[in-house]
C-alpha cells in the first residue's frame, strides 16, 4: 500500500483493502518519557512518520511556510471574508492537528526539491 501514490483513488483503494478498523473499542495507550513517545496499539493501525532534513539548495531561493491548524476549527471570518485559522497557542496532547506546508521558489530558475 505504501507504493500506491500516483492518485488519490489508488491510495484510498489500497487503504480500503487493509481491513483497518474505523473506530477502536478501546483507546490506544500513549506513554511519554523525556523526549520519546511510546504508542501501544490495541488494534490494527497505520503510522506515518516523516523526517525533514536540511537541503543543500541555496536557502535564499526557497521559502518554506509551515502552519498547524485544528481540523474542527479551520477558519475565522473577518469583515465577511473567510481566512484560515492557525494554532498559535500550546498544542494539546491526544488532539489531532493538521499541518499545511507551502514551498515557494523565489528565484527565476526551476528548482528540484526532494
């Protein structure tokens, strides 16, 4: 399933045949010790983890913006216009957050980023 990345349909189909539960009968157990987090799964699950590493590209050419949001409260309305609402206070444990990352090429030439 992890190689099914060419389209949204392909990804959803591969996840649908994994037989993962939508909801669990009991919550998973999270244990935090110093700078580590241990998760004890009480049912089948998928965990995604990605590490962001420093690139050898000229830092001045690529701008990176990273914002976190609450998926249940994503927008604020100011003067009748909808604007995205980002988390500015402390993150709460065992709460789901979304993340939006925007890369912008500010140079006049094409850049490849991995």
